C-alpha cells in the first residue's frame, strides 16, 4: 500500500486526482523541524530538556488541486504543540503551532502571482508531501518564542524555579564605570 505522505510523486498526479492527505505524525518524522527545535532546546542543557519531545504529534491535512497551466495548489491546516524555549524567561514550554496552508506550486522559474496564494517554485515536478509539510512547519515556527500568558513566564530579574536569578545587566554599571577609569 502506498504512503501518500512519504512517497515522491508527480505534482500533477496529486493535483489531477485532487489527493487529500490527512495525517498524524511525530515531530521526529520531520527532519528540518526536528533539527530546528533541537537547536533551540540545546540551550536548556540535558537536565531541563523536555523528554520524548520528538514523539509529540503533528496533525494536518493537505488537499491538492489543479491550477492554471498545469500548476498545482495545496490548501489545508497544520497543528502541533512544539517544544520551545521562552526567549523572555529561558524556560521550556509548549508553543501551539497552527498554520493555514494556501500554496500554489510551479516549476516555471520567474512565474508571477496569479492569486493571493503563496508561490513556491520547485526545481522538480515530483514532490514528497512530507517534505512540503516539513518546510511549512519550519516556516510557521516563531522567530522568538515566548509564553503567550505573562503569568506563566518567569520574568527576567525574578527567581527561577531552580533558585538561580537571571539578571543579565546586574553588574553593567560597575563594568562601565571600571572601563571609564581605565
């Protein structure tokens, strides 16, 4: 039995058959997404690293359809709870990733926009839907993740749960005064 998500196929075939791909996969199935999350979590160190984060679920649906001039579109929705490090308090948390998919694919370089869809130029007419989803997930990640509710965020300068106090500028004035004397 074919695995529509993992098999490389002609984009035209996906579009002409109006292929719908419903899936639930682990974050670990998406190489680029996993690499990006792992780089972010590395700042925590092993003791504070969330356990089994690669097993968190990614759910989604892609619906392929034909477009003008042999092109194809994909619409759908992707959701996940992605482990992240809050850039405000530097604590791990789960960020709710939700992304709407509305893409038009083309292999003609220099194509122009025909509609409001995001335009993706492909080098090959064959695609693997898993790679498309992986790219969409990476693009949906925040540049700077932080708790959506400030009450959950341990604000800089307050005690952290491990007893450490994060005060990155605590001795800045003393250093500036010392540098001015030298």
